[in-house]
C-alpha cells in the first residue's frame, strides 16, 4: 500500500513531464483521499447521467451506436445500455457515452475551455465493469477523470485554435480506464501517450449547422481512451513526451501549460473539481441556462410573448461565440443546432414557460410563430458581463413590447449552477421524469437506491443489467 507521504512526494516533481505527473497522480489516488462531499457528488452525477441516457433512449444516434455494439462480442466485456448482451468495453463506452451526452443535458464545467465532465462516466463504467471493480474504485476513477479534464480546461483554451474540448477527454478517460484496469504507473503513462497522439478533434463539431456527431464526439474520445488503456495493458508504448515533445500536444494544439494542482495531490487536500461542476436543469447548452431562467422571470413579470416587438439579449463572449453568432442559430433545422442556439432557447422558454425535450421536436422547430419571435431577437456582447464569466453565466434580457413598454430580467446563477445547486431531491426528480414510461416505479427506485450507495457496491453487476428492461416510447 502506498502511503500518503509517498504519494504526495511522488507527484508534481520538477523532473517529471506532464504525462508522468498525471500517471503518478492516477496511480496513487485512492478512495481514502476523497472527502464525503466529493463522494456524494459522484453519486449525483451517476444518477444525472442515467437520467440523460433515458431521455435520449430512442434518438437515432444511440440506436446507431447500439447496432454497432450488437455486432461485437468480447471477453472481457461491458454492458451497453439497451443491449441484450455485453460487448467490447471500448464500444460500450462509446454507446453509453452517446446516451449520456446526446441531449446536451449532462453536467458542465466552465473555464477557459467549457466541458461536460460527466461524459467520462461512460468510459469509467465500461472499464470498471469489465475489470470487476468495486463502487469505491468507480468513484475514485470518476474523480480522477474530472480532475484531469477540468484542470486542463482551467489551464488552456483549445477551441480558439480550432480544436474541440473533447480532445482533453482522451487523456482523462485513458487515465481513468487504465487505473480501473489495474495498470501500474508506467502503463498508465503509456495509455496517456497512446490516447493523446491520434485523438485531436476538430471544433467543426460545434460550428454552423450541427449534426448528430455533436452528441457523439466525447463518446468517441471515451472509446479511444479505453482502447488506449487496453493497448497499454498489453505492453504497447506510445510517442513521448506527448505534451512537451518537438511535435507534441503543446506545440500542435494547446500551447504550453501545467495544471497548478490536482485535487488530493497533496495529502489532506480535498479541492476536487467535481464539486465545482454544475448539473443542468434544462436540456440545452449550458450558456443558455441563465437566459432561459431570465425568460421565465419575464413571464412572471407578465410579459406575453405575442406582444414582444423586440428582444435584446446582452451576453458574455463565450455564449456569443458558442451559441449566439452563427446565422443557423436563428432558424435551426436540427435538434443539435436548436439546443445550441441562444435565441431559440430563450424564445421557446418565453413562449412555453419551460424548456423540455419536446421544445426541440421537429414540430416545434417548424413552428413559424415561434421562429418569428426568434427572428426578433438580437444578441449583443457586453464586456461587463464577460468579466463575470466563468464564475457566473450572466445573461440580461431586455424586451420591448408592442405598447412601447420595456421589461428587463437578468440571471447569472441558474438552478443547478455550482453557486445555486440542485438538491438531491431535484436530481432524483430529473431522473424520474426521464424514466417515466421507460421503467417501472420499482425499477426506478432500485436504480436510485443502488446509485446512492455506490460506494458500498462490490461491483456493477447489480446495477447496469437493470437498464435491459428500458422500454421505448
């Protein structure tokens, strides 16, 4: 057993390159180093991810992923949700990752680079199940993946160079999968080398009219991360140093960086990143959540959408760049574009009084009265609001009514934000909404009970098979 003193001294050495530091950190992080709140947040993220999966169950992309998984058998194997039998762990990670991410309803971390770190759970579950890992090992690997991805997001933005944020996910999922497979420090290092070299992802994934791939991109990073760990387990080595090399990650992708710290890297430190992430209350891109909240406040102030002459949204740079500048956002043709459209999400909230999965149905996207309101929306960059990001996501709505009156609403910390967190009951309620009509009440309760006691489970054998009974709507 590695002692806490040794673990602290063996990480972040001046002689280590970044991949070596990450491998050492991954090898020495233990469940005993985690505080109670961190463990509880993992339970909440697992429930939230299963909620997202149930909501996305019948979508085309998850069905494609399941069709691929059904063609492959494996030993060892992992569960793909909705499958009659198990498949190759890397494919299970892809399939479940598509389900977790597809609705854009899973958790978020905002920094120099935004991310959806619960995307990592698909790789964690696949590698953990295939390796027979306990709930405590699953929790530890989840915290590890959040640490790597979120600390990278703090250290450097890569979207400004044309790369997608899921690029960081190849590293986080490879480290987590390698740890769950029981790889030693040297093998974890090779998994990082193998994951980082071939898996740099274009930001075109999230530009213009968005495709179904938007919900699959991190799932592919998960697939590649698990595969890299499997290769490392068999002794394959990868290019090094992956970050600092002559043609490495720093020079080609991100610029040079070094995370200031990693949670638990020093014994007694409980500053784990999962506690700084936010759960989504509405199924839409996270930068729109405060605009949705503000639109609902306008309704409470008596604003009738039919009487709106114009609507001006004052927002921060990240929101404008990601969901508020492409012309396709004003007349979205796909669900993926609509849930990444600041004007559309704001308008549908003002009209309907909520944002649900049905807000992005084909029928709603073709509603000319709704689109007419979207067309009356203008988006403005506001430097004062930009200065408050990423701690908050401030959006201010200024409505001019047909009678000339002006009404204003602003929100910075929507429900679910880490500064305004959802309660456990609200997280459960989200799961139950998505599970209604798909699982019986008894099945719903059984899944929730197992998730809440994840740290007590000897393995995942009693949890994941429960999703074999999910019904299509």
